[in-house]
C-alpha cells in the first residue's frame, strides 16, 4: 500500500486532503500539522520521513498571510521558499513523488489574457516572491537529483471552503449584520473551492503516470471579480445583502494584489480529459454540501 504524507494538515487545503482521503481505499494517508512536521526544519523532515517512510508527499503547508508577509519576510521565506526546498530535496533524494501548491500571486496582473505556465512571473509582494522562490527551489531540487520520482507544482488562486477563514466564510459572517457591503470589482481571478482541488491532487499522486511533471495551472472556468463572487454567495444563500462595487484604491491593503491573475486551467483539464467547472457551479456545490452537513 502506498503511503502519502500531507504537510500543513490543519490548514484549509490540508484538512480537505485528509478528510477526502478518508473516503478512499488502497492508500494510507498521514496528515501532519506544523508541530508534527515543520517544513522549515530539515531535521523535522528527516525525522518524519524516517518514521513514516512515505511514497508520496503533498505540501499543503505555507505562510499565507499576504499582508503580514510585508512585515515578516523572513518568516514567509522560511516556510514558502526554504520549506518547499527542504521538502523537495528530501523527496528527490529518496525517490518520493512530490506535489507542491503555489499561487497566482507570482504574476503582476498586467496580462489581459489567461496566464499560461510559461509566462513571465513578476510578483508584486513578499508573499508572491517567497512562493516563486519555492517553485524555483522545487524545480531545481528535482533537476539536480537523478531521481525516479516526479514533482508537480499546481498554481491555484482565491482558495475557499465552506469552513475556515476565507472570502466565502468572511462574506457570510459580515452578512449577519444585514448591512450593505463594499467589495472590489477591479481584481480579476478565479474562485477555487478546496474540495475539488483536493480531489485532483489525490488523483494525481495516486496515478503519477497520468500527468507530466512540472508546473500546471489549476482553477475554474472564469474569470470573475471579488464583487461578483460576493454577490453570487448571497444569491445562492438567498441573502438580501446589497453589494456595492468599489475600486482597490478605496480599499488599500499593505500588499498590492495583481489586478488580473486568471490562470488558464484548460491545458491541465485537457491533460486530465475533462472540462474546467464554471466558478459559479463550484460555489453552488460547495454551499449545497455545507447546507447538507449542517
Ligand atoms: N488561501 C488562498 O486563497 C490561496 C490562494 C492561492 C494559493 N494558495 C496556496 O494554497 C496552499 C494551501 O493554502 P491554504 O489556504 O490551505 O493555507 P492555510 O489555510 O494558511 O494553511 C497553511 C498551513 O500550513 C501550516 N504551516 C505554516 N508554517 C508551517 C511550517 N513551517 N511547517 C508546517 N506547516 C506549516 C499552517 O499552520 P499554522 O496555522 O500553525 O501556521 C497552516 O495549517 C498554499 O500553498 C497557498 O500558498 C492559497
């Protein structure tokens, strides 16, 4: 039986990966939180690998506080760059398949067409810069080692789930006040539910022969902007909340976000033999699942 380690198992994606794997047979899944496996420590990785002897690793651990990263660059790089490098080197050295998750924030948002994987990166902030450094380190680790194992980097955007702290749950919390909201309509991207992403990652590491190694863009059919995303949430939940569009200049944040960061999901979907799901359909499904479990 193949054994897979999930790092960052208490995070949004990590929790989903562990929960969804529970419904599958034929693989043993070990979800490790930061205490059990700190990816910024080579020693911690070596101890976990010696103990669990994995066949595959999915790295769902990351420093994701986009604005705070501007004040804590060392911490962001320790996790997103050095941590990714540590894991990739350990996997490549030991012949372990490795999945790493990255972000649309590696781009500067100046494009007017969906981003392809080979397009010029140019992150606008510390978070994106640290994630890009992580991508490069993962590629280098697998190029430097003569290894039988494979790596995949999946760039994703605007991750949400029905639980945890994300845009969807924030909008639903704010809606409880019944007041009109102002949400930016000049940042374009693709809302991406953690559940379907977790399913795709599980399929990939269960069937490593199906997808070529390297960088892939994962996401929904879109794009849209945050304001339309908020309106769709309230529409599907039958909540009578007025959402006023506003511009990013009216809602200043410490880190600058790309104004357009839609990642073209079609090359990956073609390789997997299916179509990208429209973002609204995925949102509806996520809210339906939430309603069923409550
Ligand atoms: N969230 C988004 O909108 C978004 C968008 C694009 C891409 N992504 C990428 O998607 C992936 C998953 O994101 P997510 O939303 O699931 O993030 P998340 O909810 O912030 O989870 C990240 C997890 O990593 C853990 N972690 C932090 N430092 C660690 C370390 N040194 N060793 C081990 N674990 C550590 C965190 O633990 P603590 O809570 O203890 O710090 C947390 O449980 C990340 O690679 C992220 O960059 C996310």
